């Protein structure tokens, strides 16, 4: 039996603060995680193969780089990003304009209650590294199910808290070399994340039986295709 540390929740929205604005956060993330955003977009295409012309909802887009990479690769997609942080939406909107991308719009709102979104509005829901911030994931899963078409697809990516000793060692080593204190935030994100078993339990409580939970050394994905 694995000795898994208790979860340490990490708030909801990420907003401008005294130390860093979301414009600065956006630039740091783009520089540090550029390849990860590309990998996320490629994984969405490979794992769930969005139908041509899909209406996509991205939950917690933050500065927008994950969805921007996806729409750059699949220009047929239309993407709506929903983020609890008005500061993040300001920056994501500016990033989309600077990149000259068509087909992406953003809304400020919490995923636990998607007040502006209709039943069955989306063909695909995606999310990258936002799940560990959701205050009530069971409510979010029920809302995703509501706004997703019955045959809709899903791809949610996040860290896993129960990584093995090798994964833990990699985080301990690499986090020392990440600038701007991002190594510290990487570790707090992992501490706030879930185990695949916890996610399976939350899905069961939400009455959702047709989503799959997958995991590798450091990450977990929830998907439906
Ligand atoms: C760690 S950031 C990840 C941003 C982006 N997906 C990326 O990979 O760079 C988490 C994002 O989720 C947003 N968020 C947190 N809780 C949320 C909620 N309940 N509903 C919608 N967005 C939320 C935060 O404001 C933040 O922008």
C-alpha cells in the first residue's frame, strides 16, 4: 500500500498579485512550458481526434497557450475558454489577438456553475492543469456532462499526487532549475492534485460511468472519445 500525502488544496482563480501580474505569468509560462503546450495540443488530437468543425470548451485556459496551440493545429475548431480569473481572460484575449488567431472567445466564470453555457453546446471539452484548482470537482464534472453533447469528447490533463519515488525524484531535481520560483509552484500544484483513484471516486459520485481515467509517471488524464 502506497503512502500518499493528504491533498493540500490550492485556491481557485489565479489573479494579479503584488509579486506578479498575469501578463508576466503568461510570458513565463510561454517560455518555460512552450513544448508542454504543444504536447498537450498533440495529445488532444491523437487521443480524442476532434470531429471537424468541433465546438470546443476549454476550462481554466489561464493565459490561453494550450487552446491557442490546439487551434493553430486545427484551424477548423471553434474554442470558448472559461476561466474564473478576469485577469487571465484579459491576458488570454490579448494573446489571441497578438497571435492573430480566429475562432477563440473567452468568458469569465466558474466551471462549477457554467451559467452562460447551454446544455449540449460542445463537441469537446478540454482542460490543462486546472483541475487541481477546482473547489468542487464533482460539480464541475456534472456541468461538463451537461454542456457536452451526448456523443461529445473530453480530454482533461493534470498532475497526479501519488507519483512514485522516481517521479518524486525528478520533480525534486528539476524544480531546482526552473526560474521565477516556478519550481515551488510546480510542487504546490502536485500537492493539490488528485490520484487516479480519487478521480475515479469523484466520477462515481457524480454518476458518470463512461469517462476513462488514465495515468503515467507524473500525470493523469480523464478522457472520453
Ligand atoms: C494553473 S492555471 C493553468 C492555466 C492553463 N490551462 C495552462 O496550462 O497554462 C489554472 C487556471 O484555472 C483557473 N481556474 C481555477 N479554478 C477554476 C474554476 N473553478 N473555474 C474556472 N477556472 C478556474 C485559474 O484561474 C487558472 O487560470
